[in-house]
C-alpha cells in the first residue's frame, strides 16, 4: 500500500473529529464545568486522556503552541475540573454537534455502523509505542453509540498520525515555532494566521525564521529554498509512512469504502460554516 493512502484517509476523515475544537456545543459543555476560557477548554479536553498532566507534557505533545500560552492554562484547568469530567463533557458535545449537523438518524444508519466498524478495526491496529496522545486516547472506553464509535476511532487515528508527525519534525531538528514557520512557507495557511493562533511573539517568530535561514531552508524573503522544500516534503512523506499501519491492517478495499462513507459527513460538517483556525 502506498503511503499517500494515509494522507487521503486523514484528509477525508479529520473534520468528523476535529469539529469538536470549534463548535458551540463543546464551549457550552466545558463552561458548565467552570472552564469558560476557550483555550483552556481545548488544552484540557485534548490532554485529559493522559490524566492531570503538567504544562510540560502538553507542551511536548501539542508541540507548536507557545509554551506560555499553555502554562497559563495548564495545570490551572485541573483545579477547576477533572480529566474525567472534561472527557464526559467532550463526548456529550460530540454527540450533540454530530446530531445537529448530520441528523438524529446517524444513531441507526447502516452506513454509519459500517464506517464505525471499519474505523474501529483500523484504530485498534495502531501500536502505542512512542505515541503519547494516541496512547492516552486508546486507554479510554469505547462509546456505545455507533456515530460516537466512529468519532472516537477517528480521534485515535488522528492522534496516532499527529504523534508520528511530531516524531518526523523532531527527527529533522525542528522546534515548535520552526515547524509553524515551515508550515507557513508551504503555502497552505498564511504565516500570520499560524503565528497568531499559536501566540508566538514577533521576536521569537523572527528568530525561528533566522534559524531556518541559517540551516539553508529559507531564502531572504522567507520562502523555501530547494533544501527547505525537500526537507519539508520529507517530513510530510515520513508522516504518511508512520501513519500507514492502521490502513494496511484493513486493506485498500476497506480504506476506499471508509472514505466513501465518511466523505459526505465530513463535507456537511465543513459546509456548516463553523470550522475556523483559531
């Protein structure tokens, strides 16, 4: 199986899980626990499967956020609520937004049930070694409802891929800010959006640009050199390779079927207009 299959699976399925970081249902569910600041809700709910970890663990596993942004919210979030309460709230929020956008019929849809079965098989084929966020999520019990089984499976697959992506960037010697600068240089997201959303101050952002110039990755205008483009592509290709294990476990035919099933639901979530980089 070609590694690009892993990228195709991720791009098709990502938003089914990823909407949890943007929808009002999540903000409201966390606010009921006393977590009223959006970033605290994000860091707390995503880190919660690892337990009440300190800021340093979140800095390491989330990788590209400014450390102070995290330290201002972790471990303070654990003084407000527990990881278990946040996880219960997150799952309720996932149920709510999926029903609102896709309709209550997702609970009994044969197509959702088929997709959930395939995605769970793939997720359970992942190995936890070196995959901290995946391992934390893999320790959680599986939901009972099929649309939430699918959501949890995609969550596991997403974190498995993300852990591998961080490993690839670390192997290239990048720190979190440098990783964002290279992301911006790739042209998919504007650099100023990446910088502001992860709260990197100008001096640290510019210092990262200078380090990448010194390495020969960027030219004087901040664009990729041939070397930088080559190394960024290596990171993307290696990420795909490291994410391939679950898809090989279910085979190409099942991968194609799963993408076909999930694609219209992902499209509906995107078209809901609530996804935005913050």
